[in-house]
């Protein structure tokens, strides 16, 4: 019996790590419907007034107008892929994980200034919006610590 415990522990660890991918659709998160559409997502971004607070790198959108400004710019070059689950959580529960900016600019009363969209947006709109945002992120290429010549 004692010989089985290490095997069980290794098996459990392997199963746990198996689902920890960084892919947009990894098993460690959840999956949005596969028919998200970036053009509809841009329309949803505008319809919900997201452009009033957020700029999106590379998107042709009106400039943010809210005062004081919200310094959370979406899109651009990042070090790691942005997971769909992170974007969804940021939209439906923006106070869950606040961005690392001066708190006075992104919070009011300890909560995100961004409204919660959990009861305002359909799943289809959410999938489209995430597809739109994903199009505007690019992952910075990594270079090996010791490049070969």
C-alpha cells in the first residue's frame, strides 16, 4: 500500500498540470462559444460605451473622454498570451483583480470604477467582445538567454 502513495501523488500532479495550458482555450479556464466575431465585438465595445474609458491599441476608435482618465489601455504587446478567462472576468467582475495603476485613477470606494456587465451583456456579445480584444494583443517574442550564433 505504501508503494502506491508516491505513484498516486505523481499521477494526481500530472493530471493537475495537464490542464494548466496558456492557450486561449486551455482546460484551466473555460471555453467561450467558438463563433466570436471581432467586428461584432467592436460594435459591442462601442454600444456599451467602453471607448469612453478605454483605448485599444491598433483599433480605430474615438478617444476616451471620461474624467479623471482611466489609464487602462487594452491591447498591445504583452509578455504572455492574455487568457479569454481573464478578459471575461475583467468585464463581468472588474473589481476581482484590479490593474496595477494608481488606485485613485481606477477605483472609487475600493471598487473598480468600471461597471459590472454580468447582467447587461449576452454571452454572444461577450464572446464577440473578447474576440475583438484578442485581435489587438500580440505576444512579445522571447529571445534565448544565450543566443546561438
